[in-house]
């Protein structure tokens, strides 16, 4: 990975609170470290925001609604769509709004990355089993090398979070998975550790051994 062909993509680190996301405070703390480190290296930082129009135009089929018919999640009528204050974009950062889970679906993200000559996408965010999962697979299908930072990801329940990361690990063949400390060490030219699979579908898990297999990603 070369810092000159790398970008940090942060998926939907917004003020939306209706999901009840686990360990969000730690996710934000790690994301702050990550953002500061990438900014010091002048590596592009790209934020995505999930947007659901308050008037209902363009909503996904079956999108949860309030009793008045407005979107329950990411409603443009309130501040839930804004990036969290502690990690909000600064001048020079890029924010891309999206209307479906994947950050690549009918957005300018792919064009933006290619304009920046990006080959390596460092990615993380929420929710693990929705917008992050679909964005990672779509990045892979567009031939980007994926560097997933697992400790800036979370979901509304631990099982879905674990299963999603293991599915990504099994099927994104170019994947490397890090924690915040190790990806920062990598961009700083220091020794680092990262998980990568040596074969397809290497994490053979069952409901009974799921946690044991998940811990192999450490």
C-alpha cells in the first residue's frame, strides 16, 4: 500500500441514534485517531452520509417510517444525517451523500476515488451488516484493494457484526483487516499486523463456535 494511492472512506458516522449501536463511543474514539493520523499524512478522507428525504421521495422499498409517514432513520428533517461532531469533516475533506446502503450505488464515490488515483481503500463505519458490508463488496467489485479497520465498525447486535466481518473476510480476496493502531503504523512506515486469508472461505464457523472463529481475526 502506497500512501499516494490510498484514501480513507468512512461510512455513515452520523448522529442517527435510533439503531442502538454497540460501543459507539469507542468507535468514535478510534475513528478520531484514524482521521488525525491520515490527515497528518495528507491522505484523502472521504465521508459518506445516508440520506432519507423527509418528503419520502426516493426511499427504499419498505423503509421504516414514523407514524406521520416520515423516515424513521436518517431523516433530512433533523440533524440525524449530520456527521458526529467529534469527527466531522474539515476543509479539504470530501462528503458524499447516498440514498441506498452501498456508498457506490448511484453516487460519485467511484469517480472521486479514480480521480484521486486511489487503488487502496481504507474503510470502516456503520452499520457493519448494512451500509459497511455492501460498500465493501461494491468496492471489491470495482477492483479496489480493501483495508478494513474493524474497530471503527459496529452494528445493532453483536452477532450480526461478527457474522458480517467474517463473511467479508471469507469472500473479499484482496482483504486485509486491521485495528486502528496497526493501520496507523502501516501508513507511518512502521511494523504492523494485519489479518488476511490464505484461502477462500477460511473461517468455517457455526453458531456454536462463532466467537472462537471470530477471534482469529485479531
